């Protein structure tokens, strides 16, 4: 078993255009996962600026944190403010 198999928290992205979920990274703690989510969301915002997001007025893709036992919630930067 490798270290990533023991990581209980997972960062997951949702591609609004293709309507698909994809795995981003795995982490040992919720705090690590939230920090990774914050950085990943910043990167998405750099890659998909609002003016290029299909006229929707903001980032369309979403980021979720999935914890032990399947507990899942959408990460929003305001949660860490």
C-alpha cells in the first residue's frame, strides 16, 4: 500500500463544460485538503478568467472536498475567510 492509499481526504474538480468529475489530489487531513483547494481554485481562476467563461460572469468549474466515509462539500474561498 502506498502513502496516497492512506490519504483519507480528496480534492475533486467538476468540469462544468463536459459535466464530469475529476480527481485533483489526495491529502491526509482536511486542513491540507482545504489549502490545496484554495490554491487549485486560484489556478482555475487564472486559467478561466471571468471574461472567457462563456458570458456566465465567473468561474463555472467547481471544487469539492471529499472526506472519510464520503462526506462531501463544495469548497468556496469564503469558507476560509
